[in-house]
C-alpha cells in the first residue's frame, strides 16, 4: 500500500518557567522574543512552538522526535536558537521529498497573553517554513487556571502539520 502524496504529523512540547528572568535566555515563542519577566528552563532556547513544529514534521516523515535528533545531553545544542533546529528538520524532510503544506498551532499558556504576537509569529513561521502566512495558524488558549499551565508554571504547545510529496 502506498503512503500517498500527503502525510500528517502531530507535535507536542512543554517547558517550565524558571523562577526569574535570565537575560541570556529571553522567552522565545515561534521564533519571537516575548516580553515576559521569566525565562524557560531548557537546554535549548526552550521555544515550545518551534519544538512542537519540529516534532510534527519529524512524525510526518517517520523520523522519531526532536529529542532523538537534538538530545539535551549534547552540548552542541545548549542554548541553541530553535530556528536552527527547524531548518535542519525541514532539510531532513526535503531530503526525503516532503514539504510543508500548512501548520496549525495551539499554544496553551495562562501567561503571557499571545494576541499581540500572533500575526508576527504567523509571518515569522511562514517565512521560515516557506509558506504563506495564510498557511500558518496560531491559536492560544488558557487552561482556566487549571493544572501547571493555570498555575503559571509553564507553557505547552500542540502542532499539526500536513506535508506533501509534490512541490
């Protein structure tokens, strides 16, 4: 049975906030610096949006997950800009003949409010992925004060992407 011309991938990532702001590690979401008085505790820059996108693409091409390709035990990836990880994942997909068609992202965060960043995030992600802004959807939701997100201990992100073998 052929896998066809399309593949769907799903990605998920979560990072917790540190107790205070680290000026060497500002809060990054979707490749944008977000004004927030705390930083993520993460080996890389902790960009949950880019990490979820990477996992979705890797899943669609049957290449495992971000931790297999960029382990948090490897010093090479310490504090790395996650845009660089996305570029490597997109190259891996392209090498296998797969290209993004669209991406749908849901960020779960009690704080910060993402509405002021949504359009810039769409444009940044579209530019990095070779898509039109209309092919990138960014949604944000809270958890109504419930769980670790509601207690403002961290942020989570889900991503679904469609890849095509046709250019």
